[in-house]
């Protein structure tokens, strides 16, 4: 048997990027031979094994044939006769379809190295269209390598467009989509992921609520960039620049969905968009079965981001309601993430990226003021049950009034 490094490890070495996980392909071997060498099989569908020591993935060279819709709709054929070239041709991008032996001799039948130099994300063969997940993968790689100057080859974008129009994207499971979306959002330029999806028509299928924001104007005085879609991309860009976690990036992407529902007659104003957007945020959350912390933060940021921006003008009672909604006493981290998302929203405006955001410290101070209210003295005064709750609230309100006065 011959063993080769494939995929990301080869690509990233040639790019001079750090290689984290290595995928291997094994040519000329049978399952029985792999098991005899101590490899552990993974999954029933794929001829993939884990190395007994390193735990890295070793796949038998295989060919694939489309046999139905979606990801289940594949037949695999792995045998010792399948060549390296046959295995590589079923891969998504030319830059992912290179292999390397232990002497670093490159096998590159589909010109991945040429495309690396040309900074092009190009599909290997027309079989690209057989797995709709590849649309998301290409957009994700575009987000990752945009900083190096990579773009999607026009003919690949055209295939992605056809795939998006064919209805095949709808066959993707929430789990597979979320895995790509969440990884893409954590890349250096997550806004490029959304841009590429939009360009090929996939955004309209996957997240019509986000797609609808493009072409929707906002008041120029607050939003020099005007377009809500452009604003959303900038907010995401800021979130990545400020190294925000996934929860914050997800909330940034969805925070303004309500603006897509405003009747044109009301443009460029968006009255109550925060509240109107909640059902859309919920729908997107559920469509991709986003993790609970992402879902929660997106809904909270959607509902309260304007409160965040107006923090210094809020009445103590409104401030208290805000803090209660976030349960800042038990969930301090989540409130920090809310503040971060608000700040990214404020910075995601043309020409205002560097402007300071005093609301952030003000909100932190308010949370601290409310938190200093001690329960023990109230218990000692004999308050219990709902009365205790009311008494705590009154004390917190007092603390917030004092805070606002001295701020
Ligand atoms: P990463 O750095 O994100 O791990 P990668 O290129 O190694 O990038 P993997 O998901 O680890 O991506 O997959 C390894 C290789 O398997 C890819 O480089 C590609 O050749 C192939 N591959 C993975 N998923 C697909 C797919 N859906 N369609 C076609 N080829 C795929
Ligand atoms: Mg990999």
C-alpha cells in the first residue's frame, strides 16, 4: 500500500500556513489489511480508519457516484485498484486535490499548485455539483483565504449558482450546514462567506432573511453606508477584527433582520425593527439548529441592541429592565457578549469604525451597580417570596439612579 498526505495539509504547507490536522489517503489496500495493521474503522459508510497511535484519519482511495438527493445519495467504491488520481478527482477544489508522499513529492493532476499561485478557488470536475455542501465549503475557503487574495473562479461560481437554483441546497441537513456556517463565521473575513453565498444565489435559499437586507436603506445620518446588507457585512467584519466568539458573530449577522420587513413607504426609517425581527431570528436559529448560546444571544441582541446604543439616555427603570432581561446577576458573560455585539454594530458603519463606544463601559458599570445590592440585609428585614423580589428590585433601582447621577 502507498500512503499519501492529502487535502488541507498539502494545501496549507504550500501556502506556508500552519498545518493542524492531517488527512491521509491509502492506495492499494483493503479494509482487512488496514484492520490487520491495527487501524480502527470509523463510521459504517466510509472506508475511513483512525491510526492506532496518532488518531489521524486514513481513508482508502475511493470513487463516488451520485445516486440520489442530498448527502446520503452517494455510492462509494473503494478497492485496491482505485488510483490516487481517481480519488483526487472527486474532491471539491483543485487546491484541495493534491497529494504528497513521505518525500514531499507532489501529485497534482488537477493543477492545484497553479491555482494556489493564481489565488483561485476552482472546482476539480463537473462532479462538484453532486454535493451541495461544496457551495458552503467554497464560500468558507473564500472567507479564510480572502486575506491572501483568493477569489472564486468564475466557472466555479457559475456551478455554485446552478446548484443554488436547482433546489439541491434544501437537501442539506441542519447539522452539516451549521458546521460549515459556524466554521466560516470564525474565519478571518466571515463577511466574505456571506458575500460569496449571496453572489451565487445560495444566501437567498439558505438565509433569505439576510439576503433581504440588501437594497434596504437606513437613514444616512446614522448609517453613512446606507444599505442594511452592507452594514451587516461590516458588523461581521468588525466582529472578526475584534476576535469576537461565535455567539457574538452569529448575533451580529442576525441583529437587524427586522429591517427587511419594513414596508418601503417607511424607508429609510425602521420603526420597531428590533421586535419585528425576533420571529425571523428564531426561524434562522431553528433552521440550522444553532447551539443554545448562539440562539439566545442572537435573540437578545436583536431585541435590545438599540437599548445598548442609547444606554446613556436610558431611564434607570429601563436600564433595570434591560439588566433583568439578561439576568446579569447569574449570566455576566452573556451580558458582556451583548455589549460586544452592540459595539460591533456601532463600529460596522462606514467611516465610524474607529469611533469610541462609551456605552460599553457605562453598561458594565450599571451591571456592577445593580449587582452590589445585597440580598442578606433584606432577608434580615423579613422579606420573603415575591415581596423579597420586589424589595431587591427597588434597591437595584436605587443603585442605578445613584449610578446614573454620578456617571
Ligand atoms: P480544513 O483546513 O478546514 O480542515 P481541509 O481541506 O482539510 O480544510 P477537510 O474537511 O478536512 O478540509 O477535508 C479534507 C479533504 O477532503 C479536503 O481537502 C477535500 O479534498 C476533501 N473534501 C472534504 N469534504 C469534501 C466535500 N464535501 N466534497 C469534496 N471533497 C471534500
Ligand atoms: Mg482537514
